[in-house]
């Protein structure tokens, strides 16, 4: 196995297309354990962390750009980003310990394509876009389009994500991400739930986006729940409808971390709770917008 | 005379007796006397890892002395962690 | 496989070594550089016993490929004491009996140093979450948390 | 906080100095098993069975032997066949577990090993060893293994402890039975009876240091081994057995050990490393990775336990019936014997039957794990006792006080108890502010108690006095939890010199007398007693030397505060320094040996109080407050007594909430990593409050009782009883994971 650390997107792209089993990585917090567990190591490992654009966090006031290889610790430590996207910042910050946080990245978490990835539901509800580079230029995908199944993405072998674009949080809006893990840290999500709500002038819900992780091959939206919320003030009855819709939207499996019944039931609970937190944050921001 | 108590597992070898008195001054003597009373029990008793004499537990207790009307128990093997 | 030449600064010293690209930074430090302070407990980033500082950030050395260390500044537990003078964390771990077998201690010291460098006055909960990536099976964590609190107080000059 | 009777005014015992070996551990200098590098050293790698039960048809090592950098490849055939020359059955099991000969009995069982110049070469060669298996049907749980005509692991296994012996072989290695009084009469007198069935899963000791050994062997088989173990003399004995050589040909040096908890009292790598090194003519280092530690080193038993108990309305236990089946893994030897003896040992019960079975199954061979066997039985008994207390509406501490074993109580396992401190631990809990602290919503409080015998066994110590009156205390007991400090504290007290002037050393098998393993909570008691005996021999020697110096009879000389003093003050006192400086004149170097088979083992009791908060919508349980009270007899080193108490509690909490072996239907472990084998992390826990109770053990010079193990016995029941108090579900399965708690909550609402 050969290690290379290109310093530009172009150099990385050509390296990828020159060797069929080349693989990009940033933190390798998934790659190393997989190789250790017996997955064949690629011939060429392309380290993206020496490319400036890929380790960057910027905002032009209209949208944020987050380099695909930016350690998630940079996001949680950035007060402006965490204030604007508390849910996304929480989700990124839940990926493992401080040691892992200094290496894990949104690009790695997304492209490892684990159904239980913590950052993906939070990215989906914030309608994050992925800028993908390849031998013939770049293209932009919605994050929800990137993962196509466990361990599979829509990227070609010689493509990689350069950065993520996140439009600034709409006014009167707030997001949240919750997950269920048996311990308080160092666990893979048994269930994950992301929510973003936008309030109308009268305080009722104008728009809601909900997404669940670890309960299906890929992150799933919950349109029924989103509809149920629009126009409501998230009263008890509506929230129970949200919970029911969330459980219904799940297509989970039994595995060493959880059962079908458990994931369905708790998906409803977390979806409900995430909506309540998102609304509180929207109301707080409402005051300041 | 030492008071020897048998755990339930051993009572199958003593015709159900849970407790007997034996005249012996060492554990070795005790086991020999018991083997006469209940043929075959001797081997089983020496296998037991430890012997309790008046509440104190001894491992490898063959030569330990047994005072008059001491209370003696043969214990199963147990291991420290 | 040809080996790669790596140049780093380790515990203040310019250090060069040769490594195979697939070798973890942990194995390179232990086998090629001879610093056995960082320990392997799992090799998959789940136990923190191999925690070191890379450019002032705490990392699991087992999750890094050795070539990634090129051009970085690394601090291991062997570099914590300043010419024989123990770091307050080392002193407080000793005084507070915050270690038993000691295999996890190097990792805890590096993670705690990274925490205190960032947050000189952490709450108990903040310390517990910052050290959640370091497993200890002997102590039940109580005395480790207290030792970090004590060291934080001393470093703040209180 | 310690509840101490009279403190005899010790100068050093009971203080909290810095431990003598701490500096190396906080600076990264301490040498653990995997840290040693020798010139020309090769890296070893073990080949393990992917099947839970299979016959080895053939092993082709030719491809591996021809690979680049490979210097040696070994299989079972490289070791003597002990069954052929009439060795003891337990030695045959040790050898077969070290490396399989004809059958593999669990996934991960060793079938071969290689040694090469680099790690990568060794790993590649290990993959190239071609093993063909004839896969056999397997059994994983006690139910499967005990079922009629279940596949047999050992064709000739006839159950022991059953008379007359059964004709047919089975997977049941042995039966244990304890009985007293009349069960029916006892249950007849009861006003309340509760009967429950409990299941627990195998759990691992979870030491953070994987097993490691370095061996440097000569062609004639003599070898030097460095290994991290709980007892290098025991490692020498087992290794010699497997290699078929005399123990004297093996020198074993104790590396620092990165945690053991019972799991490193047995051998895995040592014989393989020696044979590889012998074949290669170069030192070999063998280190397990975490995956191998889980798959192939002894967890403790998964169990099924039925408990039925009855109490009168005034809280007296009238009868108890306990049925237990413990998994032994691949070879006989689960801790069901100890479980049978400890299950109801806390209480004075007139009528009981305790029946237990040791059952082999296709899992790694069970090894000791901190008070082996006792925690599972206590989970069952203390849960049923909690339910009984609620039925007759009596305080959980009071019901235990009403039945507590005291001095003179006929223990359920036989002998009368000498002086013990169980009642004092119960009172320590009842008087503690935690017992009446306010509980929030969905919070609950649970009480549980536990007992462990502790062990004595054999130890040796040598004490040398240096020419300046300082001293070296040499023992053979590996120090995991601070025992070097205890040795130094007791030696300082005996010799009357400062603690700092004593250097405790853990020496190799050629430099100190035999020492049994560090286990059974015995080191401070037994090795401590050997150190005390050696120091007392030295004090006698010093008195004689002072008498010679003053030309008086020795009974004119007393040893007080580290000085020889003339009874009438007729001479200025002589310090240890004075005598040591002139030792040539009074007979030569000052040193003494002491070896003993320790007596006067003091049993240990622990009562614990746990507060939890349960999220009723997700079943997640968090421990919010924890108090443990434990009788240490005399806390020689309070810092490290608390450390043992807290460590045992937190291992118990992990066992209670999330730890379990998960196997797929093929008997392959699905969670062999610290990610999915969930041990508690720092953010899961509150501080663990400790109440050290001191009811001195009359049979020990310093009143010591073992403290290392009993702390892990009560936690599972304490957590389970707290969950019941919080959300009114009675958990009877471990671990009490969020999934199981939510299932129980759903059944309650359903």
C-alpha cells in the first residue's frame, strides 16, 4: 500500500484515475478499523488533508462552505457555525471522542456510507449540497443523493467530495439532532433523528424537514410527519402523529446493536424530541433575526 | 473427637450422614478414618481443594492438626480472580 | 515495499525515521522511534491508550498512517515532563492515586493535557466527556477525574 | 470516610503516600509486555480456528514456511501429546487450550503460529497456513449443551459429583450440591415466597492491555520469557507443562501488567513464543490484538439461575432454593463451585438447597473474573430478596440486617464464620446521607450485598538492608493495583524506617521464592504476611547485632521506632543505619527470607447503594449516584483500597447495563471490539463514593482482609433493584440494556 498526499484537487483527481484501487481518505477513523478487520487495503491511499480547500470552514454571509476533510472538531469549536447550525454541529460532534473528532470529517462520515452515520440526517435536514470533483470537473449533489446503500455512494471510483455548501439558516428556523446510544459516548447510533423547522410570523410551523438515521439502508425523510407539522403549533397530538409517522417510515434491521421493534419505537420518540428542540431554537433565533 | 460435616454432594458417599464424629489429630488421620467408615470417600476428600477447621480455611491441609471437638468441613475447589 | 522517510519534531527533538506506508503511527513510534509510552489497547480508536498530541490536538496514533506525521509536531507522554520536572497532571495523577495498572495512564495524560490547554477551568461533566475516548478498567474513573480537576486548579494558579 | 474501631497508632500503615512505582507509569517508562524489544527479535502471529467446533483434518504449513522473512511455523504437533503419557486431565486441558491437537472447540482456538522478521510478513504467513477442517455441530448455551443427545465436546466426559456416576457421557462436567434443613417446611413457614429465573451472558475482564509475551529460547529449550501476567511462577508452571520441560529451564520475568482481573492467571502465548523462538533461533514477540483477546481468551460464564426464597412477615428468610448452570466454555472448570458457596453466604438461612452444574460449550475456555462465579449468583439472590422486602414492606437494609451472617453463623458452604464485618457494611450504608438523598422523576434506589472468601495461598519475600539503612523488599507478586505500596508500608511499619527508604521489587522466577498468582484478593494479606515475617526476622537479627555491639544479652535490647534501644537506656540507641554501616563486624550483610502458605484468610463483605435514572421512552439507564461500603479489615493503603472498591463497582455496572458476548448462529463472536463490547466510559458515571469499613481480621498481623474482588459482586443487583424502584420493572436478564428495559416497560403498559 502506497501513501500519497496531493496538495491540489487536480493532483488528487489524477491520482485517483491513475490507479483503480486508489482510495481517498481524510480521518480514516472508519478506514483503519475496516482494514484492521481484514478488508483488503487499497494499493494507493490518497490523503486529502494537505489540500487547502478541503480543510476549510468559511461563510460569505449567504452560505457556508465546509471542506470535505475538515475535522469535525473545527465545526464544534466554531461558535458562529455552531450558533447557526446547532443540530448539525451536535451531530458532527457526536462522532466519537475528542481523539476521533480531531480526524473525523463530514466527507468521510458521508462516504463511508454507514446507515448509522451521525452527520448525515443533520446534513439532510439542512439541505446541504456536496461539491464532487472528478477527472472531468466538478458536479454538485444533494447530500441525500450521495449515499445509495450501506457502503455504496453515487460517486464514481475516481470522484471525491471537495466541500459542502450550506445555505445560511433561514430566519425563524432552528435545527436539532438526537441519537440513541446505550452509553453516553463512543457508540454507533442505534437510532438517529434530525429535524429543522421554520416558523411562520404567528409562531406556527411554516416548514419542517425530518430525517432518520440507522433505521434503513440510507437516511430516510418523513414526509407525512413534515406535513403533519406544517401549520401546527406542534401540540401533543401533532407530535404523536410525528412519532407515529417516524416509526412507520423506518425499515430497520435486527443486528448486534438493536432490534426492529426497538428502532421503530425509539425513532418516533427521538423524532418528536428533535422537533421540540428545533422549535425552541427557532423561537430563540426568532427574537434575534 | 472432631466433628466432621459433609456437604450435600458428599452425603451420597456417607449413606446420607451429614455429620460424624471421628477420633483423629491430623487431617490426614481424619481422611484415613473416614475412608474406613465410608470406603472410597478418601480419594474424593483429598481432591477437595480446601478444608475448613473451626472456621479457618486451609489449602493443602493434609498435615494440619485437628484439635479435640474441632469442626471440620471439606470444601469444593474455588479459584481467585 | 520501499520505505518512506518521515521528518517530524517529537517531544521537541527533530526526529527522522523510515516506515512502510501501511504502518500505523503508533507502531512507528513504538518500533522504529523506540517510544513505547503510547500503548495499543485496541488498534481501532476505541480505547485511547495510544493518545498523543499532533500539532497540539489529541489523536489516536493507531488511527494515523505513519506517513501522515511528516512535517507535524508530536508530543507523547515521554515529552510531558519538562527536563525532569513533572507536568502538574503527572504530579496530580501520582498524588491522587489516579492510576492502578497504568496501561491507560499515558493516554489519559495526553487527552487531559489537550483538554486543559483548550479549557483551563472545565466542569466535572466537561472533563468526563473530554476523556470519554480513554477507557480505564481498573479505577472506575473517579480518581482520574479528581486528579484532572486538581491539576486544572494548580495550573490556574489557584 | 472509614469506620474504624481502635487505631493502634500506626505511623505508615493507613497513610496515603505516593506509590513507589508511580513515576515510571506517569512518564511512559514502565515496561509492559509488548514494550520489550530484543536484538534480532521476530514478530509472531497466531492462526486461529474460524469454526466453533471442528476436527482438524490437516494443516499444510509449506506455503507459509517458504514466504519472505518467515523463520518458524508451529502446530500442535510441535508439542508433546500429554494424553499419551498419562498427564493429569487438567494439564491436558491447559495444553489443548494453548494449541489444538485434533479438535478445535471454539472460534478463535489456536491451531498454528508463525514468526517472521516484520509484523506484515508474520500476518501474511499466518494467512498462508492452510488448515482443512471437518466442521461439527456446536452448542453455545447451557440449555443447548445440557439438552439430550446434544453434540459432545468431549466424548468421554462423565459428570463428577453424581453418585452413582452416569453411564452416558454428556457436556456436564460436574455437579455441586449444598443442603441444610427441610426446604418444604421452610417454605411452609414463609408469609411471602418469590421465585424468579435469571440469565446472564459471558462478559470479559476487559483489561486494556492485550496479552503479550516475548521469549528468547536456546536450541536446548532453556528459555527466558517476559510476559504480563498475574503470576509469572504460575506461567512458568503451565508453560513447562505444555512444553514438556522442567520449570527450572524457564526463567520468567514479570513485565508490568496492564490489568488482569483474573483473566491473566492462565497462559495463552508463552509456550507458543518459546517454541517459535527455539525453532527460529531468535527471540519472538507475540502480542494479541483486541479481536483475539475477545474471541480467544477466557470470559466468565454465561449462566442460567433459578432462585426461590421465602420470608416470614418479620423479615426472617425461612427457605432458599437455588439452581444454577454455568458455561465452562471449551474445557471443564466454570466457577459454579464458588457460586454455590457464595450465593446465600451473606445470610443465616435454616433451610436451603443450592444445586449447580458446570457445563462445557463451544466458547472460549472460561477464566477467572474477579470473585469468579459470585456476581451472577448475587444478581439472582439479591434481586429476589429485594422483591421479598417490597412484598412484606420492610426496608431493604433491615431485611438484610434481620438475616445477616455474623461471627459464629454456620456459613451456607459449611464452616462457622470467624469475625466478619457484614453488619457494619449494612449500617454504613444506612447511616450515609445517600440513603435518604432526594430522588427525581424516573429515578430509583437499589441496595445489594455481596460476599467473597478471599484466598491465602503461597508467597515468598526477601528483605535486604542496604549499607545506609534503607531496604529492598523483594517479592514475586505482580503489582496490578498498588500492592508494591502495601508491601513498603508494612515493611516501614515493621522496621521503623521511612516508607520512602524502602524499595519494593517484583522479581523474576530465579531471584525470589515461589509466589502463587496475584488473584483471590490475596497479595496484601499473604505476600504482605511474608514481608512482615521477613522483617521480623531482620529485627531479631538487628537486636542480636546491637547486643553484640553493647556486649549485653539480647533481651536487654528492644527495637523501637527503627532503633535498637537498651532496656535501661544504658547505651545510646543504634539506628538501622548505624547497624547496617557496621554489619561486617556483626555477622555480614543483613537480609532475611520468609515463605509461607498463608493462613487466617479474612472473608470480605460489601453492601452497595445505587441510584439510577431511567428514560421511560427509550429504556436508557444512567447511574446518577453510587455508594459502596466494604470491610477491608485494615486498609493498609486507603488510596488503593478505594481504587479496588471503585474499579469493582464500575466493572459490575458495565456487566449490569451493556456488556455481553454476542454470538451469531455459527458460534462466531459478533462484537469482538471495544466499540460493540460496551464497557463504561468516563461520561457514563458519577463519582463512586466509598465507605471503607474496618473490622480487623484477627488472624493477620495488620488485620488485613482481601479487598480486590468482593466489590464486583453486588452491583448488578444494586442496579437492577434501582431500575425496579425507578420504573417498576423487574429485570431478570443481563445486560439490562435499553432494548430489554424498553421491552419490559412495554409489557408493563401492554
